[in-house]
């Protein structure tokens, strides 16, 4: 399972997404690799991803992509991450 954490610059926010996603995946017992990306690279990297994590605003900018896009409202809310990843893999 390849998950892409996308933010505007591929630095701060995507790293927070990655850390919470990795922790949530472990809690859910799901194996996966989480990579970070900026918006400029996200479309190309989406071709090999199974899931994309990002904000609603960036999901709209990303447009149609192959993998499922899961939007996160509060990037530091671990419970939201667990809930949304659990739903995505149900």
C-alpha cells in the first residue's frame, strides 16, 4: 500500500500527515508506505499511489487522479486520521 501525503510545498504539513498516517496505519494493523509530496509533483506520483491524503482545498486543485483521495480537515487530529483511514480501507 502506497499512500501519498500532499501539501503545498511538500515540507511541513505533509510531514505531519505522514507521521499521523504511519501511526494510524500501525494502530489499524495496515501495512503501508507513506511518502510526502508537494502539489507540483503530486500528479506524477499519484500514478503509483493507492491513496492520497491532503486538505479539501488541495484535493480540488489536484483534480481527478487515479487513487482515492482522502481529505483531512485537522492535520494534527490523530482521531480524524484513524477514522478516515479506517473508512478508506473498509
